């Protein structure tokens, strides 16, 4: 059973689907039903007793799992999916666009044809964070029938109280359109402003504020990124995710071969990233893709010994330490987060150790792949090869910064 997002279907002895569920981690979720120590409620006990067969469909993300789950519940009407069949839904954002004075609200239902909805989303916390952040930038009314008097949010600069100031309704409607554009993914300007605030907080060592702003940015990205694939695609091809991973690896192999980097189909790829605050509490991460899929069991983290904010020295250190572990299978490709300096450091390590493994880098801002002989490969954002490299780079960054924050927190309380 894979440890990835997806949908699982429970079938009874007659081959009828009796339950459909989604999971961020299929293995953990499905096994939780059948563990000896599982404390199940009465209805769930009856469900488990009827299950004779389990089918799974892997997807790209938790949001895609949610959408596919809803689609399959409508298709099969399973007897144990009572809550979904009878109208309980996941959170969404509702905008009463056609109202005289539109409002923006958190909603659990999508039953008003005159409203515009965004969602549904599996994470209610993220939805609320986005609404709160968005309101600070685009003040809006959050109730259907706003009273004809100013509210508390007006004094906080978060609500324009449109019924109280009807002469500003045209301006308010422009704000509502900005919000709709924002939720359609036109968020670069807002994210740039938040990134500036976050970096300013980090420079003054206000790490709590910086972390809070980063959570806001993550919530915005989470909600506004549309699913890559629609439910019908997974229904038509339950092996879609596996096929996509193979397409990414074949695409990467071709792109690199066309640029004189000759590799076999990369069944194992390792990516390295460095995280530190002005050289202190420095960490490095090694994350692994096996057959195009993240393999957390192969992850490794390193506490750096190199002094000062020197990413080149730290890349050299982490690769030197990694290559001493001959019991870890060598990869077909090494990816470093960075440009020519990081690639040079990595090449020097492998050269000194007489190890031949292709190395590439991914420049952060431009998302340009750089080869070991410093050729720059510019690919479309939707390129399968680039998507694969970006996915492992982002995971390496997440893993490195998580360990760095842990070390920084320990140092704060010593």
C-alpha cells in the first residue's frame, strides 16, 4: 500500500462499493481500520466486517483526492458514506457576487446558484487563514445582510460596510472582483508583499512573526493552486499517477541527453539543500525520489560543521559525508538547490572521490536547470522534467528548513 495521497474503495463480497474514502497517506489511513488496537465506532465495525476487497487510486495531491472522492461517492452512492450523501461537505469560499452589496464568507454548502464558490478544500484552517489575509488586503463584508450601521470590522479597517456607504458601491464591487481574481490564482503581487514582510521580520530576528507570515503564504498557495488533474482522468485511468511519474522520468532523461548529460532512466535521484540563519544552526537535507516517487525512508539530515554563511562549503561537506556511506545506494542523478557555485562544489567532491554521477542544479528564482558544464536549460513551467526537479527541490528545501528550525529552537532555550 503506497504512502501517498489517494482514494480507497471498500467492496463487499458481491463486488459492490460500500465505502469511498480519501487519504493524504493511503497506507496509514487504510491500515488504521484493520489494526488490532483500532478503536472503531459501531458503524465502522460493521463496515470493516463487510469489506472483502480494497481498491486504491493514487493521485497527485490531497485536493485531487478530495475531488475524486466526492465524484466517486456520487457515482456509487455507497451505503456507509452517509455524511457525504446527505449534504455535509468540506469548506469552501462563497462570494455573493450578484447581491447589491456582495459578501465573502466561509461556507460548508454550495447550494446558492447566485453565489460564486471556490473549493471545496480539505483544510478548513487554510481557508480561514486565506480569508483573514485577504481581508487585510481587500476589506470586505462577511455577512449576507449587513446592518445599516458601521460594524467593529469597519473600525479595524477590515470592512467597508457597503450598505452604510452606498456611494462607494462601485469601488466596493471592484474590490470584490479583485478578490475573485485573487482566488483564481492571480496572487503574485500579494505573495511578493508578504515575502518582503517575512524577510524583514527574519532580519530583525522576529522569527515568530516570520513563521506566521510564512504560514499565511503557504495557506494562500494551498488554496489558490488548482488541481492538476480532474476526477474523470483518474476514473478513466486508475494508474494515471504511475504513468505521470514515468512520463516525468523519460522527459528528464531526454532533456538531459539532448544537452549532453547522459544518464540511464533515473530510478533514484538525490537532492541536497542547505538551510541556515547567517551561518548559524546550519543544516543540510538529502531527499530521495525512487521511480519518480518521494521515498521518505531514504531521507537523511545533516548538522553542518562548516562555519559562517557559506553554502558552497556546506554542499561540499554534506556530499563528502554522504559519499562515505557506501551502504546507501548511489543515485543515477544528483540535484543541488542552487547555481554554478553549488554545482562546482559538488563536482569537486565527486572528482576527489573518483565517483562519476551526473550533477545538475536548479536556480531558485528563474527555475533554470544548470548542468555540470554550466549549460542553462530553460523549460516551460508545465514541462514534466521541470515538474519532477521542482518537486524534489521543494521537498529538499522543506526538509532542510524543518531541521534548521528545530536546531534554532533548541539553541534559543539553552
